[in-house]
């Protein structure tokens, strides 16, 4: 009887290990559209470091949203009440 309970415990731990390793494929959903550009050498012989190229929005309002965000963060403390 105790043999089956030990085997059941080992099977449960094994399944948890398998499912735990399998879910690490999509670690960062924010990096979904980004692409890693490998290091290379350009036509003049200069070395270019590898980097992550972010995805670009195809929305028609993308520039408007970028400008609104930039304005918000640049003028962040301007209209706040002073203590």
C-alpha cells in the first residue's frame, strides 16, 4: 500500500517538473514583437554590436500617441501643485 503512495508522489513531482519546464517558452509577452539582430561587420569593415530591435506600431495614430506620451513625460511636474 505504501509503495503505491510513494509512486504516486513521485509521478506528481515528475509531472510538475515537466509542466514547469514547458511553460518557460513565453517568458516575456512584452518582447513578442521584438527581434534580436546578430552582431555583424558592415561594408566598411566596422563591427556592429548585436541589439534588440523593437517592433514598430502600424497604427495610424502611432505618431500622435508618441507625441502625447513625450509631452506628458517632459511636462510632468509643470502643472502639478507645489507644496
